[in-house]
């Protein structure tokens, strides 16, 4: 049986501002096969690189603040969820979990140029990669030099349904410090190595990292509602056969010293690029904005293209917006050989797809031949069958200073509100808009972008009602999660409407219908009893009118 420990027995220092205490956390405090609970009445000060060991679980309550000391190289700080461990960091929109530097007073003293103050959050799982090492197992970069034993840095395996827990409504700030002795061993805001699709990742922000915002090393984890803001290198980066799905991702790059890397750097493999599985993630409704067509200061990143696909990477991009970049839009690697593998082969095999996207605002020019100068990419994007358009999406306002001028939603009348194409995979929410936003600004309340004054003032929805998006007042969640064998599913409707609430397994098979009828506006609750079902991850989907919302829950028997 797992021991249950509450990290309150550690050295504490009074913190008078909010009647909280500061709890010092060290790696030595963590053992295997143990549960740990971090609660919002404390501020947790992480003093070194902390590894949640195999068999252990870390539960972080909504509203909890975790601060990390400044340490460079072998003394770098960070939080590692090792292979076989789990994290349940379950914040809410009004009570997010914040992971930041110990230098952050949470009152505005740090901003987007304050990067590289701690390592980052690293999650390691047992899902497959295309690494040629035995079992596809490798050591994650940076930790390979400091983990003791080195097995704490391992990721990869054969369980694509592996479950590393839940990361929801978490804002990760000011990461990217160098780890170990080798230059370039920076860790991203959120690093995921071999993370499986049983893991929940949604409503996560990486703000002001001195490397990438998010990076996937193989694995199959899906993710919704990601924010990558003002990171010095790539906003999103995948490698080593990553094959997850993504929806509602937003990236904006910073101007000035230390800014404007690529929006997306997409690599397929290391070494032998013909190793399988190939990296072919599927994305819909993402918005990737560079640092603008006119940039100021030296370019510290490698941001020649907004998107680059290389090393035999594929990737399928639907219903998305790409723009606001100082150079070209997209590059697909061609090594010029008939015997070697490259991403051009993936394009010709149908493993790279750009469909129903909008392109605009490139320093190289807004003609396809200018922002996609490779002839084979030019021809693909120009093919009417792929429905790519070069047009201004009429986003409300794009500002990279904290003047309340960032609002990436389309204005009323923008064609992006009504031209989205439905994805055949039911994991994707059915929305009619192109890009990460319709009329609802899901970044409000919980992000550093909002807290620090970048987002425009006003409610998340402040123009005419649109029930095709996740509208304000339309909520869905369950407690407890994980559960055994029952859990309470709670939902809120903004208007009276026909409502259907059903539960599905990860193969998409319906296992229960809990509600199917007209329900009144307001809050509702229903019990789901999983007696007779096997342990694992399940999806529950609420459909009302033309709006759908899907959440995950974990049955642990």
C-alpha cells in the first residue's frame, strides 16, 4: 500500500502576506512508492532538482504556488516526474497552479525578458519513441549529466497508453536555465519524454523560457489549450517519433534581444532517420504568431522560418493560422538524395498535411512563392484541393508589450469564425472557427499573459453569444479524479437546451450515456459508476446545441 505523506513536516518559514508558510522542498524528501500532497495554503520552495520517484504520485492542489531556486549547471533546479511516477497538478481557471522562480514576487517584478531562472517541468513516460537504443529508451538531455542514479532520467518504452497523470491549468514561468556541463542543455517550460496518451495535458502555459516553450521527445500524449509566449527559442518542438494530437494551441514570439526563434521546429528522428514510428502528429485550431514582420534587436533564436519540418518528420495541420513573422513561413527539408530520408518524403507520402489554413504577414512577402519558396511546398500550398488561403484573418489586436493590446480572437465578420472544417477524429472538439480562438478567449484569468497585463481587458466573451464555441458559463469537470469506482460529473449550462453526456473509452467506444434530454440552465451533477469497467483513462463528452466539451478521467482500481 502506498504511504501518504503531506509535505508539511519540512522546515517552514512564515510568510505573512497571505498567511501562508514557505515549505522548503529537496530531492532527499522524495522516496519511491509514496504519495505527496502540495496544498494552496503553502508556497513550495524547491531547492534542487527534485525527482518524483517511480511508483510515487505528486498531487498539487488548485491555487498552489511552487517557486524554484536559481542554480546553474549541476546545481540547476526543476521538477522531474520520472518514468513510472505520476503528477496530478489540477488547477482551475480561477485558481491556477503557478510554477515560477523564487525571484518572482507575483506582483509584476518579473516579465517576459526574465528568462532562464530555473530548469522547468519534465515529465518522463514509457510510451514509444523511434530511438534506436534498446527498447527505445534514452536519457533526457540535461538530466543525463546530473541524475543519480541515471535511471531517473530514462524515458521511452512500449506502452503508448502510459499515464503520467494530469497537468491542467498550470502556468510555468521563467524557465530554461542550463542544466549539467554541456552548453545547450536547457530544459523547456514543459518537457515531455515518451509521455503516453493516458496523460492529460490541457490549459498549460509556458511563459518566458530561455529555450523552447514545449518539447516532445517521442510519445503519444494529446494536448489541448497550450500557450507558448515570449520564449527565446521555438514555441513548440517535437522529436523522436512524437505522434500525439493537439488542438487550441497559441504561440506568440517576442521581439528584441533573446527573442524570435521559430514558431515550430519539427524533427522526426535522431541518427538513423528511417527508424519508426515516424513523427506524424495531428493538429487542428492552432495559431502560431512570430515576432512580427518588423523586428528590433539581435535574433538569438534560429527563426528564419516560422515552421520547419526536417529529419523525416511528418505532421498534419488543419484549421490553423500562421503569420506575423519576419522571414519565410514554412520549410520542408529536402536533402537532395534518393537514398536518404527527409521530410519531403513525408510530404509526398501524405504524412505532411496543410489543409484549410490561413497564412499572412510574412517579411518575405505574402505570396505563396515568397513565404514558401521551395517549389514542392509552393505547389502543395497553392493546390486548391488543400484549401490554404493567404488572407488577413482580422485578429482583434496583436501587441507584444503589456499594454492590454493582445487579443488574438477574430473580429466580428472575420471569415475565420465560420470556415473551420470538422475533423473526422472525435477527440477533436467540433468548432466552426479557424485558429485557436473563436469568440471565447480561453487564456483569460489563469495565464501570466493575463496577470501581467498583456491580454485585453474585459470578459472572456464580450461580443455576441456564439454557442458554437465553449461559451462563458459552459463548464464541465468531475471529482474525485482519479476515482474508484464512482465519481461526480458536474456541468453548468448557460441556457436551457437538449443535453447529452456520454462516456467513452480511449478507442472511442461509448460505454455509458448519463444524460440525454432537455436540461435547464444552471449547475447539474450526475454520478458515474464504473463498476464492471477496467482501470484506465476514459473520456466524457458534454454536447449541448452545437457546443461540445470533452474531459478525461482516470479509473484506478
